[in-house]
């Protein structure tokens, strides 16, 4: 609790002006932002988010469109299965919830493509609930400020949620604001590489600072490669399909990657994931 007051004062003056934080943002807008922000920088999300909500301001609008249009609008955000999951979620919201997002974490978890983090983020940021919201930034801040470690180590949902829950203010609205403030601190100040401790509003209470910034010696996750991987090939294939007005001839897909075996493997995986429809005439299209 000693962290809440200085952190909230800092957030009030230092928080980024982001559209999903604006007053009047709908729960649907919060959900879209949280899905788009998964493993994607804010700068890339901003134009995609605004274009998405301009076209589909409510779940029913997206549900009425083809899933392939969601994939097309996803553009170059990466991990395009998120677009399909948002479309499936919109259909479920229309059919089961009257086009509105439920406020309860359990009900949110029952929606297609909504996991623990997203459900808790929507409950807190859209509905002002007192629930622990844990992402990479939050885990890093808590590891340093509370546990005195330079990094958080591998995720442990039960342990991570308990650690964050212990820090939440009792008032629900304040707790929700505290949750986003911790995320912002991790994104802007308590960053992974070179933390800006001289700018930190909770530096005087930071256990890692008090311990002399000991190096982290625990387990770490290896960063994922991209160049030359099937994931890169998938992205190039999807770019061709998104940019086409209709079905694509195989020759246009062949041109994006020289290794035919890897290219076919990537294409097959896109078909399995439901991102590409193989047509009877041998052409390929976004899902109808």
C-alpha cells in the first residue's frame, strides 16, 4: 500500500495520452486495445486501433462482417490469429450477451480468445473492478520494488496474482487506476534494459535499489528468433492475401519466399490456423 500514493501521483502527471484510456471508451474498445497490445508496441497499435473502432465500433458490427475482413484489417500487427479470436468473440457477444461485454471475470473468460490477463484487464480497466492485472511490465516492477530482484523470472500465475493482489488499494476504482499505473511505470521508467531509477516515484521504497541493484541470477526465457523463421514466411504470405482484392493465384505466393518447402509449410500452417482458405480452383483467400 505504501507504493500506491506516490505511484498514482506520478501517473496523474506522466501517463501517456492513449485513446483506450480516454473517458467514454467502451468496454469493447478496452478489449480491442488489450488484444492488440499483446506482444505489439503501442506505436504500431495506435493507427490500427483507431481504424478498427472506426469500422467496427461495437461487437455486433464486427460479427456481421466476414472473419477474413478482420484478418485484413489486422494489417501488420503480427500474430493474426488474434484477429480471428476477436471476430469469434464479437460473434459470441452478439449471440450470448446482447452485444455487450460482461463485467465478471469468469464470464469474460468464457468468451473465445479471452485469457486470464485479458479478462482481468477488461474487468479492471473497463469496469473498475479490484482484480490483479499482471503483464510483463507489472511482473518486473513487483520483482524489483517488492522482491528486490533485478528481473521477474518465468511467469507463475498463482504467485504473480497473489503478489499484485497484496498491493491493490481497498477501493475498487483506486485499485484499477493503480493497476494501470504500475503497467505505465514498467513501460516508461522501470524498463528491462536500463531502468530510469532517477525518475521513479517509488525509488525510496524499492527493495532492489535498497539492496544495491543485485544482478538477477535466476532462470530466463530465450528471446524468439524471427528472421528466416516460418513466422516471417507466414507474415509475407499474409501480406499478399491482405493486399489482394480477392483470391490469390499460387504464383503470387510463390514469389514471397524462395525456399519452396518452407513456404509450403508456412502456408499449410496458415490453413490449419483458419487464416487462409484453400479454394477448389487452387487459389487461396482470406477466410469467408
